[in-house]
C-alpha cells in the first residue's frame, strides 16, 4: 500500500528485529494517517529537493517492537509519527530549516525526525 507517491506502508512496518522475534508490528488506521502526514509533509519534500530515494531505517513500531529495540517509552515511532533515515550531507539542515517537524535528532549515522 502506498502512503505517498514514493513511500509504502510495507517499508514503514519492516523491521529485522520484528522478523527475528516474530513480532507482528500491527498498526491502526490513525497511525497510518500519521505516517501519510509524515511522508507527505517531510519525506516527499526532502526526496524532491535532493532528488534521491530515501531508505527507511525504522518507521512504525508497535509497543512490543519498540520495547524489543529498547525505544524510548513514549517514542513517536509507536504513533506512526517518526522515521529514522540515513544521514546524508545537507539533509539535517534542510529538514531543520525548511520542513515541519516536532522532533529532529542527529543520531550520528542516521536522522530521527518526527512530525
Ligand atoms: Zn527514531
């Protein structure tokens, strides 16, 4: 299922940890809506500006998956409001200066952004 022209629900739900631990990573409609908003307002404009595909390192996490990866208790990942994407030159500054976000964290080799 497409969330926006270049991002799918499948890539937002995918997790190696979930597969390994047989966690279903079940999402509800409101959380899907949040992902659509994140894709439309942040990821699509970022992709458009830099003209390259964006790999999703981590998208939605159900409660069990978030616990399994030791995510923060109230992580926006559990609400469909956050993604982790690889760090590339200029991306962090572009999001900071031009795109809406509630959280923006430089994690070194990746960027955590939430809306
Ligand atoms: Zn994150």
